[in-house]
């Protein structure tokens, strides 16, 4: 009797431990997925707009946002040092901002005007494809404005040089001044500008005044009245993340492969 009772207790204890481990594992996995879904909802509208998959004035339900993002945009992780695609991690649950703050998953950034302090080892990008062909490349950007860090995305056409759009999903700039980076009319002025010159150097900049049309003034976008420092912050953020410390190695590798 005592022998049977001892085995019963041991079995029950082992079963409880196994169940606890399973529940804990599932909870962690679901937590990462839930966090990724919340992030997608928060940023999904901006991703769709910058990729040209919805208009600025269009109103979409939460489920429609998620459906359009998952159906049209392919997330990928890029090794920022080499520009190679990393296939060993799930890009949907990868949090680039959290990785930047983790010393084990980031490195000190070189001195830069965007005031980026640490760089994640991997950056998450999105590709818009049609029939297997890349139509747009969406890259995350960040950098200091006048009062806050600007977080957003810039989209390039398939040539990895022509700008398709820009958007910011988080910042704390002054309403009516720096916050005009959210103005659809200002964002529309980026389309058709050139991010790089013929040597591959990031040249796009927010002008301190009016810029000409893209065909005549391809490397400048209209400045924002009363928000020069915010405009400079946008310039610095875009140039940094398009440059060698950011997604420059990936874009160079992409252009080489695309051009054969």
C-alpha cells in the first residue's frame, strides 16, 4: 500500500511539473505572438500606407489591416553588418527596438548625427512583392528630432533608390510644427525623390525652404516651416539607416543581385 501510494505521489508530482513546463512554454510563445500582433496593429496602417497598399484617408478595421499586411508584405530579418538575410529567427516576433536595448543583441553605434546609440545585430524589413518580384522595400528608421525620437518607415521602389513614401508611427514633436511630419501633403512630396546619388551615397534631405519638383531637385524635400530641427532630424535618420551602419550593406547586395 505504501509502495503504491509513493508511486502515485511521484507520478502526480511529475505530471504537475511537466504540465507546468508546457503551460509556461505556451504562455511565453503566445506572449511573443500577442506582442507581435499588437505591434502589427499599431504599425500596420503605416506599413500599408508607405507601401502604397492603402490611402492616407482610408479607414480599415483591425482585422483588415492585419490581413492586408500578412497577404502583401513579407517580413525579413537582415544582418546589418553583412546585409545577408537571417533565416534562423521568426521576423514576426522579432522586436528591433527591444533588441537595440539588449547588450547581448546589439552593438554600440558609430558616432552619428541621428543620435542612434545602439544598433541591433538584425533589422526587420518588409518586401512588397507581386508574382515573386519585389515592388517595394520598406525599411525602419529612427533618429532624434527636436524633442523626441522619431520612429517610422521609408519605402523604396524596386530599384532600391527611388523613394515610394515615408511615414512616422511614433514621435513627440510639437503639434502644428514638427508634428507636420504626419501631414499627408508633406509625406506625398517624398514620392519620386532619389535616396542615393550615382555613387550609392545617401543624399536625400529635407530642405530649409521649398524644394523643386523631383525631376529638377531629386535629392530634396520641402522643409517644414518653423520646424527646421525636426526636418534635420528626419534627414539624419533617413541617411543613417540608408547608410553603411544601417541597411546600406543589404541594399548594395540587393542591387548587385537584381542587376545580375
